[in-house]
C-alpha cells in the first residue's frame, strides 16, 4: 500500500541517524548460547497440564511444570480474577520443558482459538537468534521471544554461526527470517530462577511477592500526581524532546532530564530511582548488569534494590539490559525484585525500542502493556523487517505481567469494570491532503500534530468543536493528533497525510 511505503520511508532516517545502544565494556561476558543450553534441562516431549480455565481463552498463563504448587494459597486465583475483571478470559496451564518450536506450535493452536496474549512463568524454553548486525558490531547471538509472537512468519536455522561464514547446517539459533513477520499475539516472560543472588529471597519468594504487589497496585493505584521520567544520557540528547513527547501520551507529567552535565550515575541512583516517578525510561549504554553513563559512575544491578526505586514500569533504552537468560539482568531486577516493580521492556542484545509513539499512545488510551507492545511491533513490522529494524529490535522482550494497564487508575477503568468509553477525534478525511480538519466534542481546546518521532509539527485550536490545520508543507506519512480541552481531557488519534 502506498501510505505504508511512505511511512516506512519516513522512519528510515531514525535508524540511520540514531546511535545504537551498545555494551561499552567488551570484556563483559553475557553468556553464549552454548553456555546457556548446557545449563538448561534436557528437552522433553511437549505435554500440557490444565490447571484452571478452559480452551478458547483470550489470555493464557503458561507455567513451568510444577511451579503453581509453590504459589501461596489464593495467589493464582487472585491473579486470574484480576485479569478477568479487565475483560480477558483466562486459562492456566503447566508445560514440560520442550523445544521452542513445540511451545510455539501450542501457541499457534491457541491463537486459532482466539488467543490474544500469553505470559511464560518460570524457566521455559528461550528461542535464540544469530544476527549479523547492520551496525557492524560483528554480529550477536541472543534470546528472541518475538519468535513466539510472530505466529505465521518464517524463522529458519540454516547456518552454523552467521550466514556470511558460509557453513550450511543447524546450530540451534535462527538466522533466516522472511514472510509475514508482524505479530499475531503478545508474549511476556516472568523468569525468577536466576534471581536468587539479588538478595530479596528465593525464586519462589520473589514470584509470590511479585504477584502480591501486582494485585495491590491493581487495587490501590498510586497517589496523584503520576509522574514519569525520561532520562536521556549524552549520545541521544538531540532526540530527547521527541522521546518525552511520546511518553506524554501515557503520562502528561513526564519530566525530561537530558543536559549532559546532569545525567550521571550518582544523580540517577540517589535522586531519580527513589524519586516520585511511576515510570522511568533511562537512555544509556549498558550491558545486562550495568548502565554506563557518559559522565560516570556506573550503575550496577546490585545497586538497584538498595536505592529503593518507587517506579512500577521501565522502558530500558539500554543495550542487553533485559537479557533474561543472564543471571540478575537489570531488566528482571527492576521489574521483579524491587519493592514496587511490575514490568520492564527492553532488549536482550544491542539495540532498544525506537518509534515510541505507537507504544505509548495505546497505553495512554487504556491499553495493556501487552497490547501496546504488540501494537508497537505491528507498526515496526509493516512491510517486513529491514536489516536495521532486525538489528535494533529483534531482541526486544517484555518482562512482567502484560495484562497490566498503566493508565487504568488515571482513566478510572478499575471503577467501571470495563473499558472506559472516551469521546474520540474524527477527521473529515483520513488520509488527507493539504488541509487537516479535526472534530472533537468540546467547544474549546488545543490541537497538536506530532510526527512519529514525537516532534510537534503543527498546532491549532478548537472553535465550536472544529479545527482546521494547513499541512501542505509537511512530508507525507503517519502523524498523531492530540486534543487537550480546557478541563484537561485528552484524546489522540492517528492520521495519514498524503502529498
């Protein structure tokens, strides 16, 4: 389709211009596939034990075999009840430790029955990929849970090592990707067996504590105001306002700190982590165990829990910080081990999320973490995955409960028991050319037009519920319209501008 081609053309520069998140300490060993597989249980034939619920559920909790027996009494029922109260039917199963392909086949069958998403709880198989990096980082081998989300794409293991090495064969890692590579479902992971050395309890205790605070947050939320932090280290300062604008779709009170003299490990550890933020997004070179701030000092995994973070959610623009196969990876410590953590999104390799608006916009409108994550992947995978997109994003993973809705308490969804029906933006034409005509059921309000990087490109005002903006000078592509009324109500919608 022409409009999708235009959109992909527009976002190309983001990958070309933005510095890749990398591990600045090459001597750090993050664990190879061979080392990881040696420590894993032997693959067994795939087998499913039903624990609760029935076929055809919207959401499925997939536990490691025998793990539900270690949950405190009532926690599992409480979790499924919380999820059901948000409109998702649930099923709970335990599965044997089998090949990733067998687990994916099971998810495929469930998708054909109506499955929307799943969470993998415990030590369950991780698919790995071997990717020759577009950014000349000599290639990387890494766990890639997106394999489970892409039901109908083709993932093949055709080479030993990387394809350019020329050794045809199979080594257990996917190296060839083609076909329809967009996501059909969302999948998250809660892995606790390699977190015991964090010092907050045994893996079983970590899981039980996580489920307890998961319920408490759903029940009580947070006191106002809800503040978020966009903390951008030196390499990404030019793009920082765009990152902040995207986050504002979810949290209008998003603080941006991007002065190179202000972002450092001491400030982050002593002032930001214990600060009054519900969501934190650090942009910093990293590896699984540490953040490497340009001005220093390093922030390491063992400093996170003692810092007493207050945030629930983290988007980690931090190389390999969510490499869940590495013991005590920071993405898991943030989400599963801190006293308030609930979820993190990040990468298992060099790279991170880019094009943030398709992620934050659905969340701000009341979507779950899982559905927003799937929506973002759906945007990225339009027209396939380019080498740049594979390099930046194939290691992305969501750690924590994907059914959580960060905006739930802001929108009052927990009070209504169903999705909140907010008044929506309408357009005279979408796609439009030269003139954008916006309607919204409010007499007065501000109208803002953002491009996909979060940059404000045009403004207008509602007059008797209508606004007209000249857009003939803008490039063709996808844009986001946001309306904010004088009473503080906010709505957003996407629009295509053609030339």
